[in-house]
């Protein structure tokens, strides 16, 4: 068994470590077709080469979250194989669209470590970058996970908790080169609502729901080459259930949010996110959004909108936390992101 | 909730309305691979570039029904979100093959309206066209659906019921430019039976069956960007079942019909069709066909054959309706189409 | 029913018969994306064009087993539609990588026949070749199946049992033109273990497991245009279960073997294989391997390793047969193959 990867434990991480994650991936139209079969994606910029060209891009890119999943999946064997929980995300930015034929790989740097007071686990902070075949960084994000210790006698490392922005300033968002919503076709995009039509504080119930299937979440998770046993092996957990990859819920909620946010075309920033409760097969996922902020950008006709995206599996829309300040049991996801929208 | 699409109600349609449906779609080899994984498709013209070239086409096109589903899916948010039933199809013609890289969009014209005597709903007739990036019409069809009224006080529109051909005359069928079955390879195609071997009135039991899975019909329906809740959300219907998109049954039956009709290569006409009974996960779909008519065409070596394609979920082959003239409960689909076959 | 394919029976085969199987197939990035969604494939050479180029290939090929399944699937309607059992494989060799855009077809020659003593069935041996659009043979293998007789009065054919190599000599393995592991990147490949690190007799428990879903094995089996009813139709077997295509287990086990054998990149020889027990939905598949042999090759930096790959659905790793010499009931697959690995 010495040749199999047991994954890293808390004591195996050092501040400043740079981990080059394995298995680069060339993406094709196959990944897009699979992604659009797995989630009810309808954003026109990611569906039509013609629409993308009319917005100044060379062709329709791979969906932003699909690119995120490809980059994220590579980090799992090195970062979260022995994770107890995925605690958070911050400072996520999409820096360049990913196109068919691009080859992605991932590199992470350990930027924070904090052993838990129980001495059995600790929190690891990594900043991950996804790079293409030209070594351009296409996206980056910070995430922190709670990881088991293997050797309980290993000394606690010096505590380093990175200072992370709770929100990416709009001025730090990177607009894809050439993007221009000046001739944006709202009819083809599916909704008439432009950036100016949304108000900070506004909430939107996205109405539609999708019941989760084992085959579907496994197809998705494998497509991103995410190897965490807990998603695939029904004998792994005592309850015989396969835990669903949190990214499956992120993509499902984002796709559902088309109905009311069809013009929130491109995701450019991930301010934060919590997988509030685990999700299992058979649950029906719905979503609602809240407009958290708005900002102008330097690109023609392009506005930025900051959105909270909440996925639920029951209960009422617009309810997030109970009186105790904790997420309600039916809340699966609370995501805070920046998207680009026509003015 | 004002920003989500509630769909149109009966009173929202006017004769002559032209609806440009949203979300154009560029298709790639990914759509074909998904389609061939979802249905047991084996028609050689749609499986092999080489076979297609030997028949005079530039390469293997996207399956005709996949192109139909892409075009149809776009109409759902505008035409059938509040539909009670999909009542029929007529005058469907495939006008040009769809190739990898083509971008499809859909446009519908309202050509008929008839309020029901109960005042609560009405029938809407639309003629839908699918167009590619060059604005060429690649296919067109008429369908009519029963749609709910929202405002029961809205006045009934003047009744207009379009005159529709019950059968497309063979002379109106469009043969793809260059199609030539003169050097058709029956061995590679899988069966020796040519156009001359089929007789009007002949029936064929296609023998094979496929048991329907939730994950598969949802993958298919999403791939066509068909958003009707009833296919995805197990909490939507009181019985907790997800209704299967009728197009899933059409494609399944067509794929099953390979066994006995391997050389009915291209679909060029849809004379009519009825989704006789709803289908749910767990049922096993089988199919049988009846030769309804035959016609010659102007293309070298190419004959046209008119077929009834019946999908069932039990019962005996070749039984369609009961003594009461109604479809038997095990009949799912009764489709009437024209295909092209080597002479 | 005369027009449907009832399949061949034992008495329909003659020594020397050459069967050109139907339905050629052009493969694209769609097939790869589907394959990687269906199995947890991570071998870098098949995931990244860049990695493949750094190993001397023009781009990332279609996974070797996916190519095998495409070729195999075409033979099913002619060879195994009336098979009672798939008995074995031998002398399998991959002769040339398959790339996007290649069109594959299959041809089989009957090389052995042996009627069973019960007079009701017999064993048919075929040598199958997969050819591309240039008529280059891309892979070949022998398999033998037990096939029903239809006419029990048909005379027994002269018994011909071909002499088959139990193991392909390393010198007969074909190394893809240009393959060079001289600059192999072990970090990107995912594991540091090179050819020299493996010892004959060494066993590896691959640790990970995947629970089998109906939708997934059917998607896979259809993608290879394998039409055997028993995989798709829950009403076909008295127990209401769909038997899983043996190739699904082969691909699943191979993918699982990444964990411990990440650098066993290319499969070039199939010495033998037994589907020891049937597999059904709901079982959880795990895998272990044993190093059977090692050999040098003429290509720079490239070694050959002969591996036993065993798939199980329970029980302990490294247990294969009981005291009676029969496979243990939890053993699904015992495969013997040659792979190429960096020195």
C-alpha cells in the first residue's frame, strides 16, 4: 500500500510550501456538453459562439464554474483527501476565459496554518492558481480546510492566519480583454433586465428546482477528476450515503439562477462561500439570490453586480439563518460572487 | 419574483406574433457523444464522417432528432411553460443538416388560437423554425399545445385554426444537397434491407428495450436546454414523479428502430405525432414500426419511406388503439415521419 | 420480424469466415469527456495534450480501453448477441493510438470452433481487428464466447482450437511511434514511482471504490454502441436486474488503479482476462493489482510492466480464488495486461 496516495495530514503542510498538483487537463466541446447536460445552464455567452463574438470574445468560453471545478479537482488529492470540512473560500478571481483546447493545471501555496485546540486537526489555508498551457493564470482563489493530523505528537506549527479580503473591491476585478456589452442582445440572452434594473438589497426567487441523482453528481465530480472517496463509495460512510461534492451544488444553484439573472453572464469574483449543510441524492435543490452590491467597470457597456446565491433543499426562499445565527438546516450553500452584466 | 419568467398564458398570444426564442447554441462533438450515450443510436451516417462522405455529405451531421430537440428546447420557456398538454405536430421538415460548429436559434410564429369552451384554457398553434448562424432555416415544424389562461376574464380571441397537411407530400421533402446513396455500403450500415425490400403495410417489431432512468432523461432534457419544471423537480407533481420529456421517448424509439430499419438513415419529414401516454422512470420502452408509404426522390439512389413509429412500455407489438378508438395505456408515442433510404 | 437481427447461432460460424462489423465510428473530444465522466480516469497522457506532446505524441489520444470498447462494441451484434458467456481474451495488442477525428471499424475472423458435448452450444473463437480510416489496424485481440445453437440438429463442425499465447512476449509489444519518456514529468503525472520501483510479485491495493449506478453503465455501454439487451432491459432477465457490461468493470478497475499505478500510462497488451462473476447496480467496485513481469523496450525511457488487475465487490484485497481453485464470489474481473511506464 506504500505506493498509493494516503493524502497529506495537517503536520505535512509548511507555510510557503508550493504544491504542483497533478494531472493537467485539456478541455474540449465534450466538457461543455457534459456540463450543460448536468446543469440547466443557459447563459448565452457560454452557449453560443456567435453570441460570444458579438460580445467581443473570440468564441464561447468554458463556463467559469466548470473552469473552477477543473482547477479545484486537481487540488483534492493534495489538499482535501483527509479533510474533515471545507471551511471557506475568499479572494477568488477569474483572470482569463478558458477556451476549447486549453490545458489547465493547478498550483497551490500554503499561506496559513492553525492547529485546533484539540490537537487532532488544524486549518490549512491555500492560495490556488489555475494555469493554462501558456502559463497564464486563468483563475485563483483561497480556500481553507480542516485537516486531520496523522501523528498526534507532531508539534503544532506557528499559527499563521492570512489576512483575506471579505469582499474583492470592484476595482480588482479583471474584465476579459475585448469584452463589450454595447451591442448586447437581450432577446437572445433570455431576459430584458439590465444592470440598472437591479437594486442593492433586491432578492430573487429562482423558482425552478432539480432533484439530485447519484449518477449525475458522480459524473460531474469525476469529470473534474476530483477523487474524494466520500462522493463515490456508498460503503465509505456509516450511513451508506454518498456525500455530494459541494461544487455540484454551486453549479446547480448558479444554473437555476438563470431564471431572474439571465444577464449575470460572467463570473469574475468569488468573495466567499459556505457549504452550509451536506447534500444527498433525492433532495430537490432550489435557489434564491440577493443583490449585495453594484459597481461600474471600465469595459464598454459592462457593469459588475455582487450577488449572494443561496441553494436550499426545502423551506422558504429568502430564509438563511435561524435566531441562533446558524444556517437553517435546509440551506445548502451561501455563495458571494461578482458577475458581469450589461448596463 | 418580478424578474423570473412566469411563461406566457393563453391570453398573451396574438395571431401573427413572432417570438424570437432565447439562448442560441453552438453544437460540437460533445453533443453527439452525449446523444449516442443517451440513446442506442447506430445509424452509420451519423456515426462516421467517412460513411457520411461516401454518401456525398461533407461530414457526419448532428442526428436529426438532436437538432430537433435543440430547436424545440428553446421554445419551451415561451410556448409551453404553462402548457397543460402538447397536442400535436405537423408539417415538420428538415431543410439542411446541422454540423459541428453550427449555432442554432429558434423563432416561432403564432398561427392559430382557439379558446376552449371551459374558458380556462386554449389551444395555441405555432410554426417554429430553427436557424443556423447564416440565418438558413435548418428545420421547421408546427406544434399545438393547450395553454392555461391566467386572467380568466380576458376575452376569447377570434378562433383561427390553421389548415395543416396531415401528410407532407413526398415532393415537398428536402433532400440534403449532394446526398447520393449510389455507393451505399450496406455492410457497414448494418442491414441489407433496401427501400425496395419494404412494403407498404409491413410492420416491424424492433425487439430491443431500454429501461428508463431518472438521470438519463434529465441529462437529455437539460442538454436541449428545455426548462420545464415537471421533468426535473420530483416535488412538483403531487405523485412525486418526474414526467419524462416526450422528446426522450421519440429519440429512444427512433434509436431502437435501428434493428429492422438500419437504413432509414435520415429523417426529413414529421407528418404528425402524439404523446399517447406519459412515461416515468422505471418503465421499459420498446418500439415497433409500420411502413405507411414510399416515394421516389430526385437524388441518386435515394428513396423516401413514410413510417409510423410506436413506442410502448408493455403489451403486445402492433397494438395501437382499443375498441374505443383511444390509444392503449401502454402506448407512449405514435409518430409519423419520412426517412431517406438507399434504393 | 424477418428484418431484425436475431444474431448468429453457433451453427452459423465457419472457420475462416471474415465478418465486417457494422457502424463505423468517428471519435471526438466528446467521447473522451464522457469516458472521463464515467470513470475516474487520471492518466496524464490521456488528459493533457501538452503532457502527451512532452512524451513525443502529437496530442492526447483516446484512452486505450475506450478504443477497445469502440472496436468491441461493433462485434456484439455479430458475435455475442446469442452468447451464453464471454469466456476469454488473448493476444490483445494496441498497435497505434487513436486520435480525435479517427473513424474506427471492426473486422473479425473466425479462428476456432468447438461444439459442447451437450450439443446445445459451442465455443466460437474470433480474432478481431479495429481499423481506422486509413485502414491501419489500431488494435487487435482474440476472444472466445459460448454461443447457443438454434438448430440443435445442425452437425457439429470439425473442432478447431487455436493455439494462443498465454502471454504476449514483450518483444511483440508495439510502442507508439515517437514515444519518449525521457523528459517524463512525475509531478504532473501524480506519482513518483517509476518502472524500477516496482518488483515482480508486488501487490497494490488501490484503495478507492465506486458504487455502480444503472444510468452510468448504460451510458457507457451505449456510447460503445454495444447492443446486448441484457445490459439495458430490466424485463429481460427473470430477476429484473440489468447485467453490467464486462467492459464497464474493466474500465472502472483500470481507472481505480491510478492510485498506485499512475505511471502505468499506456496499455499495449492484453494477455488474458476473465469476467469472474457478474456485476449489478448497487455494488461497490474496488481494485488491486499484482506485478507479474517487467521488460525493457527499445523506446527511450520506456519500460513495460505486466500487471494483473483484479476488480472486486467486497471481501479482502489480494484474495483471488478459493481452495477449490474457483474465483471467489466477490471477484468480478481478473485481467492480465502490459502497460508502458517511465524507467
